C-alpha cells in the first residue's frame, strides 16, 4: 500500500475510533447494546472497514466485546468492574492527595478551589459538575509531577466519566470535594489521603447501588 494511502487509512480509523469512544463515554452507545457496522458506518460517514478496525482498538481497551456469530456489543457494567476500578483509583488518588498536600503552592490552591466552586451552586447542571469533578482529580494528578500516575488516572477517569453520565438518569447525588481540599490547604498529607479514600468509597458505593441491581 502506498505510504499516503496507508496514512489516510490510519487517519480514518483513528477518526472513527475517537468518535465511537466518545459516544461510549457519553452514553450514546449504552452497555448491552449490539453495534451495527452498517449503521455506525452511516453515522460516521465512512465504510465498514474503518468501523471494524476501530472495534479492534476498542476491544483492546475493553470498551467493546465480540460476541461470536453476532458481532460486537458494549459490555454490561459488572459489580466486579466497579469495585476494581474504584480500588485502582484509591491507590492512585490517595498518593496524589498526599503529594498535593505536601507540595501545593498558593496558586495551586486557588486553582483547585476555583475548579470546585460549582459545588456551592446547588442548582448547577450535573454535566458542569461532572466536568469540574474530572478537572479536580486531573489537576491533583498533575500536581504529583509523575507522568505515569497522570496517564493511568486519565484512563481511570474515562471509565468514571461514563459511570457518572449513565448514573445521572437515576440519581443526581453529588460527591463533594471540600474535605479533601481543606486537608490539602492545611498541608496535612495523611488527612488528605484519608479524605480522598472516603470520597472514593462513597462514590463507589453510589455506583454499586445504581449498577449492582
């Protein structure tokens, strides 16, 4: 295959992959849904080949799974998946909270407080809260100055984003961040880790209640 044609093909697969992944994360493609190559090709304005190759990429990340003789589907969310995801988050984010409490500058603290200012607005749209939640946790991971923690937490937060989006149809409870921030502002690493652990446990229990039935 000529280099230009190969590059164009790879670019089209990447475009389709990103589109499908965004639809999964935002709940447009829902758990348990079977995926039609023909329909998705129409929606993505492409052929079936990039759809199939995008499925292969998404399968490696466990966003889709292949059902023999039936095609691909979005896996159902299991209790085990929820528990393991939040266990993993706790490992990463308690470390991030401890590091932030140790090294946060006055500018960092101002930034963190501005991110979660929306939590003082009870009537704010839940989508805005979701974005603020992701920004807060991402900023803490950035403050570790550890690229591996940042990369892994971003992947974990993709799964959390999807759970948050899907959960809004059943429950609009907000898991707030004030206690974590107060510990970071007081430069108390152990208390920051404790507050983060409690925060993640509460979020996990909410998801188990919603998706464990």
